[in-house]
C-alpha cells in the first residue's frame, strides 16, 4: 500500500474522516442521473462496514479481489475496503467483454469478485466452463 509520509492511504483517510467529519468527501451520479454525496465521516463508516463484510466472508491480506463495477459509490467503497484489509484490488473495466474478463480471472485467480447484475452473466459463463476460483473447494 502506498505511503503518505509515515501513514498508509487508509490511515491518512481515517485521519481525514476525523478532521473533516461533515465536509463532503465524494459526490456521485448514478446511471439514472441521481446524485448522492457522503461526508468524510459517513464515507469512512461505509468503507469500514464494507471491509468488515469482506473480512466476514474470508477476504484477508494479500488476497486478490476483482472489482467489476461501473463508476459508482460502490466502486469507491469496494476499492477502499479492500485496501483497508491489505488485500489487492483488481479492477476490471466495465466495458470489457467476456474474453478480456476471462483472461484477467485466469491470470489473477481471485479470491472474490465484486460485480453488479449486468456483469453476472460473464461470471456465470466462466463458472460453466469450470474455472475454479482460488477459494473454491
């Protein structure tokens, strides 16, 4: 994880959440045009919730986790939560087709894929071809 001074990115963000509590940290517009924003404090709380969820399903330090999402608040939460756990985010461009995605999945052997409904079919096809993810038994 990159260092900023003597802190890593997540430590620096924790400090920002403490010092800038109610200031706007992020503004997102979803595909339907709905705009939402979160304060530093709220964003950090959601990042921590997401990190705890990922940890509860077995994601740990150095695990590779694919993020296949469009630009969204969920993308930011996933990326930062993965970093807080010390895992490694493997972003996949939302415009990638099956072959590109399959190549990345085969090369990274991810522990987990975080995706959204419009991309599930890609991973179902990969599953049908019996590609096994790292934690599959």
